[in-house]
């Protein structure tokens, strides 16, 4: 979803930055890059092993609020979304995203895309994030199709590795 259907990185990074500043937590420059495909809790604990659960929860709540106020900064891949709108009547369309469910649902709703997919797999639905093929396998399973019959649009190296490991065909996508 992020990087394929929507360009969210800048808005996401700004929301995290605002939330962290609000809580007076400083992070290294590479912090935001390390977040992609990982849980916030995991990345923040790498920098602050003793951080408590309450502070993590408070930061995440603030981040969600800041992110909601930045939805207008997100750009959509209109061509691909139009293709999905047209194709969904003829083929089953699934979405397997590394995005957190609350963020993904907020973006899909903002862009009136919440009903485009016959199945959606969120970050929380899998134990192993990309490059594990688990998200694609689960999506295919929920759609009732063989993964080898799936075509996956993917922008990240981890996602491409996951698609290959799953046995699916894929299209590297730059947006």
C-alpha cells in the first residue's frame, strides 16, 4: 500500500517526529527509515531499551492524531487505483500491507478506497513481516486462490523477496 498505492512516507515521518517531540524523545537520524516494515515498539526499544509501555502507547496515540491531520499530504497513485476500480469486477483483488491497520484504514477511507479490495491483510495479521511471504500467502488463502495465480505490485526489496518466496508473479512498482 505505502509506496505502491499511496506515497505516505513524508506524512508518516512528520507525524512520528511531532509525536516524539511532544514527548521530548530524541531519536537518531536513521530512526524513521528503520520504522518501515517494523513495529514502532521494536525500533524505539533498540534506541531506548528501558522505555516503558505507557510512554510507547502515549507516543503512538499522539502519532495517530498527528497523522490524521496530515492525510492531505499523502499522494495517491491514481492510475493504479483506477485500474483496481476497473479490474475488481472481473478479478479478486487483495491488499497485503506492512501498514498498521488503523493507519491503513484511515488512508483507505480518506481516498474512498476502503471497498476496493476483496481481502486486506494488515501488519497485525501476520507474525512475520516482509520479506516473509506470510502476508501474501494469507491474502491468497483468504481470497481462495493459489498464490501462483496472483500478481503482486510491490515497491520494496523486502516485498519483492516476499512475493518471490511465495511463488507469486510480481511487478516492481515505483511511485
